[in-house]
């Protein structure tokens, strides 16, 4: 029920921001909270995720922190005041760390980046007047993103080894595009454009993930997310949702003594 | 007499240089500087970071330090104290002579080769280009047999495979390139420009950089399975992918040529223009350039 409340709030916020399409996506993802849970072996006063052992014994382990790594690809449309809107894909790794507030809700911060080697080009041709046309240029990209997401386990009691998570939050994308194009005709410069664009875009991010707990510490995850640019509200192309996929591992742990240990 | 002698001497020096490069390529000689290596020598191909080899430009002091003519008129690569082909300034005494080899250039072009005047291309323009390669001289896997090959190795002196460019003037025998299959504009027609993209292996990151140029493909014989071929394949240096355009808004039909030289300052015959990029950039070997001439 906590989920219903939070989703309702989130949905209202989305509607207030007039992000109807995106809100619908978040709602659909969150409404899939039909995962069966029986709460077997779980104390009623559990306050954060409890994972059963492989044998299903009562070896319950509460964990406050988690870290993960995914093989991932996230697509973004990056708007810039000084250059065209670019569609970029950040891959191949996504790392994140998180803190678990309770059995359902956690918050996580991640990072992913893509920094391909620069590329250059050179073209040679002749015009009708027999003058040599030469074109030269280069491009260099950097894209990095920091998703800050709430992770909500879509289960009344978080004891099943296989479960779904809803994700909602913001992603900040840092783009650097360095480009240069020059065309000479007969040795005379006819066209020269130099671009050094460093926009930062913010996206509303929502997603859905599935996780299978291999051990109390380790889970195998797959996630799909959608991003909508909130920076370039005047650019339809930039506002269109983009998507991402990831699959990998999550490791849960405590720093210092666990709650159980402290209680002892 | 006074003008004939230098010309004769110069010709001998050129011949000596070509013989030297040939012997190194066949493994009969070694070049201590590391610029020239035996054919088939492969550079480590680590992703994103490839081996680069030194390169000395004929006519410069650095070239003269590494290559000399001995008293028999043969080119001698000067032995140096150093490891891994990295030259130090301490040279091993040798009977190397004092004169450096002369700048030596070879040029081969499509002009006059495989003429065609069919109704579908009455002016005999070059209709398509392909890149091919092989482990033996003359092998050109990737260039269809209906194409004419310019037998000037684009890896000359740098090891690796033999790489050639081939052309056709006959539209009916031209390969159906991916851009034509995808019905992209100006995918079919006379070639009006030639170019390059230098990049690493992340082709999808820079899909727009070559516009309006398309790759000069290696024809694999598989529909939509053509490959872009690195012109420094197996030899290190810069990743270089050749491109062409058939968009008439960017030029007039051209002939193509290949210039190979031990000098970066070598020029093609009159009427030809040399493209700016050395096709062996960073890979040692000869300085090699595509050249074009308006048809």
C-alpha cells in the first residue's frame, strides 16, 4: 500500500509537469505490483530487505547497502544551445551503489560513461571549374550520466528470490562534443565550423527490473528504463523518450555491524 | 653530359631504394629503424591502442641518418644501438657511405585502364571502387574479378597483408553496395570524390562523420555483408577507412591513382591531386596517398 501512495504521488507530480506520456509509462511499470508474496519466515517487524538462504532456512540477512554492475546501454537525446540535438548511447557498463531505507524502498546513485576515440575525416574531389575541393574535420565525444533513482520492490513482503523492482528518479547527462569541419576550394577556405559544446541535460527516468537472488548477498538483475529530457522543453525531438537496457549483478552488504548484531 | 649523369645516378639510386624495400619485404634484409618490415609482419592489434612505427622522410636529416648508399650503390640501413627498433643516436660503425638514398616514387592510376563506353556509361567514368587484400602479392580478396585492380600495395613496406584498390567502369558489373540496397540517395553513379575516415573500431559512434561519403567496401559476396576494411589492417598505426561519394553536388567524375614514396613531399604527375592522408600513417613503410584527377 505504501507503493500505491508513492506511485500516486509520483503520478500526480508527473501530470503536474505535463509529462503525460512518461507518467503513463511510470504508472504501468509501477502497477505491475502483483508479485505473490507469502512472507514465510519473515518477522513482522522487518524494516529492510530480508533474503532467505538457498535452502529456504531462516538464515535471514538484513542489508542496508548494495552495489551493482550491469552490462548496459542507455540512450539519451542531448539538447545543446550551441549544436544540434544528438542521440547518444552510453555503454557498455553501468555501476551503482544504493542505500536501503526499508524492506521496499531504496535509493541509488549510478554512473555510466562512454568515451570513444576521436574520429577524423578527409575528402577530396574536383568542382566543375577544375578546382580541388578538400574537406577535413574531426569529431570527439564524451558522454557521462549519473542516474539518481528510487528503487521500490514490488512485493508486499520482500522474501521471494525472484521479484520485480520499480525505478523512478532523475538522470543527469554530461555531454561534450568537440567538432571541426573545414572545406577549401582551390586552397581557399569556403566553410569552417568549430563546435565545442558542453551541455548538461536532466532526464526523468523510470524503469522496471527483475532480480533473482542467487544468495542472500548476490542477485542477478535485468532492467529496462526510459528517459525523458526535462531540459529542452522547446525541442520536440529531444523530449521524445529514449530507452535503456541492462543486466548484471547486485551485491548487498552492511557497513560495520548489522542491525541484528547491534540488537544483540 | 653534366646533366645526363645526375639523372642516371638518380635513377640508379631509385632502383637501389626499390631493391632495398623489396629485400626487406621478402625478409632478406632487416631495417634496424623499424620503418620497413617483412611482408606479413603483424603489429599487435590491441583495441584502441595500436603499435606505431617510426617514419623518416627522404630528403631530411633523420632519413639520412638511417639510410645510406654504400660504395656499391646499395642502400644500407644504418645499424643503431637501441632496442626494439627504437633508434638511439649512437650508430654502429659500418661501411655505409655518406650519401642518403634519393627520394623514390611510384605512381599507378586508373587512367587509360579498362576503358568502357557502353550506353549505360558512355563517358567511361569510374562507377565503383572496392578494397581487397591477400597474403600473397596480387591477391585481392574483396575486389570482384570483374574489377580492374591497381597493383600498388597500400601497406607497402609496413608488413601485414597486401591491400589493393580496384575499380570498374561497367555499371552492370558493379557490386550492389549496402547503400544501394538501402535505397540511399546517390548510392549509384560515377565516383566524384574519395576520402577517409580515421577512427577506431566503434563505427556506430560516428555514423554521420562521413556524410555524404560512403565506405569503399570490401565485397564479401554476401548481400548486406560488405565490410569496411582498415587500410592499416595488421600493421598498426591509424585506423583508416576509405570512402567515396557519388553525389554530383560534391564533385565531378574522377580517375584514381596511388602514389607510393619514401618521401612525404612526393607529388603525382601534372593534373593529379594528392589526398592529404598517408595511408600508412603511423605504420612505418612508404608514404602512400590516393590521388585523383578530374575526368
